[in-house]
């Protein structure tokens, strides 16, 4: 069938040797000595001029982490990680944060330019030079504010002045600690507690940079915010921490992109992302994850072990996760929603592609606590080569969550007979006043549409292809424009012949 | 992690299996090292056996009867038979291996006769020869205060047909495990399950079907209903090995929650290594359709009656897999009677 052939060819294009972000950039880098102990934590904290309470917080996390063991329940295999053989801090020399874009070393700007993230934008639109005069003006042209994170530090954040006009705080988390300690203190660790899991605890001890966003009550953030993570230095890991707060009635859309050079070693990426949505607020979080996946023999690649969780704390709040996962040697990632508020809503849209020797164990958790909370999970997995992919999800409805509603659909497609695709959904329900549905076949979902398409003269295969293609497009459409283009290039795949 | 402190039930079980050989020795070793499974064990996360067995201290007796006679450890069954698991109070172990020869057609009626406080852990191994047809109909009508743990392994050869229909009303903890190795090549597996749980009861249907050869067909349908403080658990897993191309497997679990404090937990799992397969699973949980209830009451039925009819029509579907009409009607009648009690 033509559609399947196209799919195979498109996936082939994604193969290891086609990774175009595998270059390294020569930047003078300051590295912390390898290893993890109290001194390193103090070093990181000192590098970032952190307040005393932050250091205490980190040291507490380190103590807890020492008592913990690597999780083994995910369906991924890798040799034990030597946590003492990693540089926990790497920063380009000559200062962490640049006052003006002009001070950013040319190599780094070029690096981001090569990645398709021009930090200089058009000079006029540049945050550091001259911002738009009003929020209304800013809305005229669609813009994206970027926080660029290079190894362990945020090198530049664009459009800050313009965002400040709307009252939006968008900066690196290190800056936020200094400039807005009350917000950081209040929310940091309130969604993902310090000792939540092995990797989150590790992150709490050694996290370097990441983004901080606060959108004040009633404000619709005038532009897309984004962070671009770039791992460059050898023998390092990246441990960023992102905290996004949408106050009452606020709205923000946030994009995240990531790449790393091709190396023979396995680099560790253990991030934590916390989202907080108060009453009537909405956060839309999109990721295009394209870390170096390793070569076709499984040598090298990034271990992507991240904890992402959103807390729909207020009534009518909404958090939506959209992810396109094509990179990393191993992915261990479950963006989740705690639906605490009445009538709150959680969404998870995911497309994951594994190829070569990649392994991915990914999915979501929807924890329904509030009355009338609803959630929707759409996951599409495509396995090719000798890869292995697992969807692991939990839908849990507590007895107070009357009127809760969940719809889950997860489809997988295998290309070739050397790969694996697995589905492990957990469903826990403690109230009869909830309706939970889990579906796994494409044809079953769209029986009516199929009938309709066939009535119009399409044969069954063409009709199915049409519907499935339309459906994937719908998931892609959840991505903001800027990412949709990139994602589509990564994912020109149809989901013919899906299996549960 | 240091050595664990054993509960009285664990100590009794360890003593009971002292000096045992083969699988019993392995079982004893597992209990010595880890104790009975708790909710921390992935496969038992919704069925905490260690907790349920608290208060059980003595050893009991359990045995299998075949057509009313005590069964030998291993036997061949080539015609219809009645199998019974009988257990006295206390913790006990029973085991039986059954061969169904090539080409035989057998209906196996299975019943549990358990005393209050009985905690039998039973191991049943069934092997189907080529072209054999086995229909196993299990009725789990057990006292509230019992803990039946029945683990069945079934080897399904090519061209053979295995059909299992289990009806259970649960107990303090009921675990019904079915593990099937499916050779494919014309072989077919059907698994039907029904659980109806009155207040405070628990039932756990756990199954794995491993497809090892090409062209296997598997159909699984489990339906359940749980009243207040009852807990229904469904853990189904289909594994499709690389050699098992053209496998056609479908798993469905649906459950009704009859009361505010009911709980249903489900984990329908697929593990697939072959690309040319049709595998699907569906899971749906909800309450009785109020519209249907309203409609029936409009037609003059009392609420109790209308509810019972709706639950019955919902639950009875897997029983239709039973090929023998008399046997099917018998189980349907037992189900209806219990529904009257829930009313």
C-alpha cells in the first residue's frame, strides 16, 4: 500500500545519520569537576549567586537522593549510570547571563542560528534593543520570546521588555530566584515535591537553569514563550528546571525544543517542569524533543529522564501537554495533570517516533480530584528499526470527582518486525459518577466516518488512510504554528495499520 | 533491604512447604524472601494478598476432586468432567496437572467448595494436544471470608481450541489467574469473565496470553459490576512474539459501578513485537444508564427490578460463549439470583 511505503520512507529519513543537529560548537566552557557531592551542590548554588534558602533546599534534596535507587519499572534497558562521572555544571566562560544580545559570544549565537533559533530576530523586534510600544502593537506581528539555555545556563532571554509591559515575567529561573523570590518560594516544588522520584530529586539538588514564567491575573500572554535547550559540552548532563504559573484567568502558550551534539557517550538529561494553573487559567505546553538519539547501533545518545507535571489548582483551569518525541536514546517521560480544581481540564497529545535502537517509555497521568474534571489523552506511537516503545498511562478518579470524564486513545504502528510497541494503561476509578473510556483501534473509533467516506466512493483502505491522516493532523494542530512546521517535517507519517 | 518479618500466614505457609521439591520449593523460597505479595508488587497492586491474609494462622487442607474422587497429581481427561477445589479453613496448597489428548473434546465444569477462612493457593496446569477442544466453565461462588488464589497455566497447541468462561462473586480477596501460551497455527482462545461483587467483596481477573506462533486468534471479554466498598480488578495482557505474525487478538473489559464507594481498577496491556497483527483493547467504566432506567420505569417496572434487568443484560454477555445451553442457563440463573440479593 502506498501510504505504508511513504511512511516507511519518511521514517527512514529520520534515521540516525540524518540527524542534522549533531554538530558541536567550540565555546570556552567552564566546567564543574566531575561527581556529585555537597561541594558540587554548593558550587552550583554559588555560581548562580543563590540565596541561602535555595542552597538548603538543594542540600536537603541531595540527602534524600542518596537514599534512593534508580527506578526499574519502565520498559527500558541501559547499563547502570555512574552519577559520579558527570559534570553537573557547564557554562560558557565570560559570565552566565548577558546584559545585551551584543555581549553573547558569536559562537553561541551562530550555534542557535544553525538550530534555526535566530536570537537576534529582526533587530527592531529585539527585546534588548527596542521593544514594541504597547501590548497591542506587540500582538500585531506574531512573535516568540525565547529563553536560550546553553548547557547549564540561560544565555539570553528575548522580548523581556515587551513582555514586562503586559506584566508577564519571563526569565531564567536563576534570575527569578533573585528578583521574585516570593513567587519562587511559593511555587517551586509545590507540584513536583523534592523527593517525588529518583530523577526529580537529583534535579532538585543540581538543577542549573531553566525558565520561569509568571502571567498575572487576567493577562493573556501577548506572544508565545519558548525555551530552547542545547547540550553542547562533553561529559555533561543537563538538569534544567522550569516553573510556569498562570494566575487567575491568565493564558500562556509555551514551547520547548531541545537538541544535542552527536557523541559516543550517553548524556543525561533529567529535567523537572512544574506548571500551576489557578482559577480559569490555561497553560498550553508544547515540546518538540529531538535530543541526539544515538547511532543505529545504539552507541551514544541522550538519556531523557524528565518529570513534567501540571497542577490545575483552580476551578475551570486547563493544562494541555502536546509532545512530539523523536529524539533521545532512552525516553522516560510522563507529562501529567493533577485535576484538582472543579471543572478543570487536562489534555495530553503525543506523537512518539522511535527508530534505530531507541527506547521510549512515555505516557501521561490524569489524576481526577475535582468535581466535573475532564481529560483527554491521545497518543500515537510509531516504532521502526530495532526500537522499543511503550505507552504507559494512568487515569485515576477519586471518589470526590463526581462527573469526571476521561477519554483515552493510544495507537501504535510497527514498521518492520524487529521493533516492539506496547501499551500499559492503568485505570483506577472510585466513583460511579464518572465515565472512563479507553480505546485502541482507529477503525473502531471512526466507524461512522468510515461509512460516510465509503458512501462517497472511497474504498475502505483509502477511507481509513484519509481518516487517520486527518486525525494525526488534528494532533499536530495542537502545536503552535512555529512548531507545527518543524514537527511536520519530523513526522510526515501516516498511521496506517495501527495496532492498539 | 533487610530480611522481612513474616506474618503468621507466611510462617505457616513456609512450614507447610518445608522440605518440598519442584515448584513448591520455589514458592517457599519466594515467600521466605519476599513474603506474600503486597500492593507494592506490580502484579498485585490492587490485590494486597499479605494484608488480606492477616488473621489466618493455621494450615489447612486443599485438594482437587475429579468427578467426586480425589484427583491424582497428574491426569488425562478425554471426556466431560467435573472438577472441584475443596478447601478447609487455613492456608493450604493444591496442585493438579491435566492433559487433554489430541483430538479430544471436553467440557470441564469447575467449582470451588471453600470453608469460611479458607486460603487455598491452587496451581492448575492444563495442556491441550493438537486439535483438542476444551471448554472450561468456572463458578466461583465462595464465602466472603475465603481467599481463593487459583493460578492456571494453559498450553494451547496448534489447531486446538481453548474456551474459558468464569463467573465469580468474589470474596475478601479472590484472585483468578490465567496464563496461556498460544501456539497459533489454527489455534483459538476465548476467555470470558463475569464478576458481580456485593458489598465489601473483591475479585481480580488477571490473565496473560502469549502468542508464540503465527495466525493465532484470541478473543477476551470480561464484564463486571461492583457494589459499595467492593473492588473489581481486571489485568489483561496480550503478548505477541515476533514469530506470531497475523495474530488477531481483541480484549475488552467493561464494568458498572453500582455505588458511590465502589472501585474498579483495570490494566489492559499489550506487548507486541510483530508488525502484521490486529490487536485491540477497549476498557470502559461507568454507572447504569439513567436514561434506560427512566425508560424502563416509564414502562411500569419498579426501580429495583429495572436496575436488576439492566445489570443482568450487561453482565450476561460473556456467558453466551458457553456452548452447552443447559450449563449456560444454569450460570445465568445463579447470576440472576445473586442480582436479586443486590437489588
